């Protein structure tokens, strides 16, 4: 594991600050979704961790429309903070996984149990099966457990051993980076993650 020293950890949400940022950037019409998200988090704080996973996975999958970065941001690859994703109401797989990550941290799930995972996802198209770059969120009940996968391609939370369509490349969270066998995380991806952590902190994620 590579430790990402000096990076800010997400340990809570300043919803007053988030509301200010959202309205200033996206307008008051985006407030209802932010308030729905805040309500969902509030109602889930005392739930068991397995129920927190389900609540967050369902909420983000159902409320955030999948769209690519070119359509949403006019860029080839942009990692949005949860505030930005809620502000747009849409995002790609990275944005969706990141929103789930921050949501579960706010619900008290330890960072050590969560990893954002870059994978190759087997997809079926007119020309047959192909591999597509994708990101999911993995939850480890214990350090050696078969992780549960929170995904927008498959709405069911399943253990990684039952997701034969996914091939992990590397994973990371606010504390560190785990390299996949024979693969390396690109410097550009690590830079995007560091930039996102800093932007999220400025928006109200403590």
C-alpha cells in the first residue's frame, strides 16, 4: 500500500457551507436534491452498516443520471465532488462512486473499510463483448473480507467474487493507494484525486 500523506480526510459534512456553494454555482433549483440527500443521510445514521450501504447505493443510483464528462463538464475526464454531482444531477461512474464514498463516510463508515476501485468492466455491445474502464466503490467488512461492490452498472450490492464482469486495476481512498498486480495508477489519476479532496474540503466536507 502507498500512503497518501498530507491529504485531507473526509470526516463529516458542513451542510450550511454545501448549501451556499450549491446555490452560488448551480442555482436554488438544485436545493431539493441536496436536501433529499441530507435527509437520507440523517435517517441512516443509526442504521447497521449493511443498511447504510443499501440506502446510499440506491439513493445515488436512482437520483443521479449517468452521463459522460464531455456532456456534463465539457472535459474528457473530470472528477466531480458530491456537491458538483448533486448540482448537475448527473455524472459518470467516477462521480457516482465518489458521491457514495463521501456519503458513507458521513454516515460513520470508517475510511479503512472503503476503497474506490478502478476496474475493467466487461460489457456487451452489437459487436460482442468489450472491456470498458469503470469505477466502483468497494466495502470491506473486515480487512480480509470479500468486498461488497457498490456499482451503477449493476444496482445490486454483490460480493466481488460474484462480479466476474469486473477486473480490478487499482484501488484507493483518502488514506492510501493499493496497486493491482502488474498495473500502476497513473499520475494523472492521483492528481485528480488529490485535487478533488482539496476541492471537497473547501466546499464543506471536513
